C-alpha cells in the first residue's frame, strides 16, 4: 500500500535496538569510571586493614621501628609521631620498650597541639592553660575531656598504632573519640 498509511511495521527494528544498546553501553563505561573516581575520592582505601594497625611515622611519615626508637629515647620520654589518619600522637618510652598505648596530642578544648612539659610532668596546652597528667587525663580546664587514646603494638619490629574502642582506663567511660 503506497498510500502512506501507518501499518505498524518498522523496518530494521532489531538493528535499531542493537544500535541503541551499543550507544548506551559505550556511554555507560566512561560514566561509571568517572563515578567510581568520585567514590574513591570520598571513600579512599585506608592503610592497615583489619585490626593490624597503622605504622607510626616520624615527621616525614617514615615508619618507625622499635629498635631505632629505643636508641634515641630514654625512660619516660614522650615524643610526637604520626598516628591514626596522620594525626599527632605521643609514644611513651619505658625502660626497655614503649607503653602499650599512645596519647592523642590534640587538646580537647580548641584543638591546639599540647606539648609535654617535663619540668612539671604534665601536658600543658599553650593556648588556654588546660593541663593533662602523664597518662593524658585532664586535671585542669578549660578542656572538658582527657586526651584520646590509641593502642600501640610492635609487629616485625615496626611500631603500629590502632584505634582504642574499649573503655577509657583513666576515667572508666566510653571513649569520646571513637
């Protein structure tokens, strides 16, 4: 029928369907790659995995070994290292090893880095005068909370820092930092 009426027949419908699928697939691949890049940007893979911990790093981020730490530190020394998420933590040296916990170095009042004052045997915040005892428990305000804690362990000679989800042994309370 050459009258131009619509009869419902569309020539090469299978070919059109195939071409539509190809176009969708070809554009979907780059779109998914871009979306995957955004996902990894907002949720980056974290080092350490499981409960193994993150290597404690020096000022440059180089992992610290227990042997090199003990060569340069004496009993009751406290020094900053890069810990969880690159934040500053204090490792505390004992006679022949280090304590099994590290102290977060960020004041709980306004976020200043709190130095160790060997003369008074306390951490003293230079910003507003908060003080913490040798284990990081707040002893003088305005800081409302004690310094955060992290587990410290040695594996194959390397010092590892891992999160502290248990009860705070200094106060008996749940950890505020987790």
